[in-house]
C-alpha cells in the first residue's frame, strides 16, 4: 500500500495542491483577524469548517481524481495493479493533505492570535484555550474525512463543476439546520458543525454558544455529542470509502 500511496502523491508534486493547502487556510485566518478582531479565534475556525473547507476538499478531490479522469482513466486501468488499492491511495492522499490544511488553520490561528495579543494588547471576548483549539482541529479533520471518497466519486461521475455545486451547495444550505437537530449524525455534513459547539463555544451560524442567541439550546453545549458524532462520522467515512471503492473496481471489470 505504501508504494501505491507514494506513486499517487508523486503525481501532484508539480501542481498547485501544496499552494492551496497553505494559502486557503492562510486567507481564512487573515480575513478573520482583519474583520472580526475580538471574536478572531472562533470565527477563524467557523469560517473554515462552514465555508472554505468544503470548497477546499472539493478542489482537492478534483485534482486527485481529475489527473487520471482527463485520460478517461486508461493510464491506470491498463496497469497490472489492484484498482481497489489505487482508489485507496487516492483517498489516503486526500486524507493526509486535508489534515495538513487543518493543521495550518490551527497553527496560524494560535500564532496570529498570540501575536495580536502581544502587538495590539487585544482582549478577546471569547478565546478557546490552545488545548481546545488542538482538539477542535483533530475533531474537524476526523469528522470531515467522509468528504474525500464522496467528492472523489462525484468528480468521477459528474465532473468538477457539478461536484462542487452539489457538495458545497448542499453543505452550506443543510448543515446549519440539521446540525441543530437531535438526529444530526444521520447527515454527515452536520456532524462537524455540531461538535464544534461545545469545543469552541460557537454555533453553526457563527454566533456564540450562549443563552439568548438565535438557535441556542442547552443540548448543543454537551460534550457527549462527541460520543455520538465521532463514531457516526467514521462510519460514514468507511461506508463511502467502501461504496466508492467497489464502484471504481467495477469500472474495470465492466470494460
């Protein structure tokens, strides 16, 4: 499997993948620092997982799947290799690179936040501890892994534009609503937003998790949501991985 992963990763060495993996988190964090000031940390993360991250995953998966798709996958279907392992390698590359992007968000948010405190004597209205920000990054990455096989499959079936339209569109419209429901785990896109509520103290709509705020309810503040959300997100990830892998292997056998 290591050889498959390294071979897949090598394909993107001279692409813009590494650039967007650093630049999109950097832009998100700098915008939050410039526009929100005393709400900087929570808005930095909220803007990332609610807005830019789904788009980033879509673009990332279009790069991973698009290089072979432009040649109608003939370059890999003709190889004496396991098609299932090739698909696994694509998903693993997406998981590793997306993890780097989340790490960038956490590091930049912590460093720029501390820099603003020191340089401008900034006093934040709400500021999660470094430990909670690290936890937020880990949970954010784990609960969004399902997006990789999902977007890879859609990009193979529909192309980049429709995949982005479906993924980002449905994510932005449905997530805010479903993440507030008791059955949030049934829609994978709602899990991350729900779990960030107790970790970062911010609602999916960007407001603080406080009584009196629109959409606030005491259930959103419970850390027991993690015991439901994380296993559910991993189940969604493995189901989508298995389903998309089976589909990809059948493309070869049907030819």
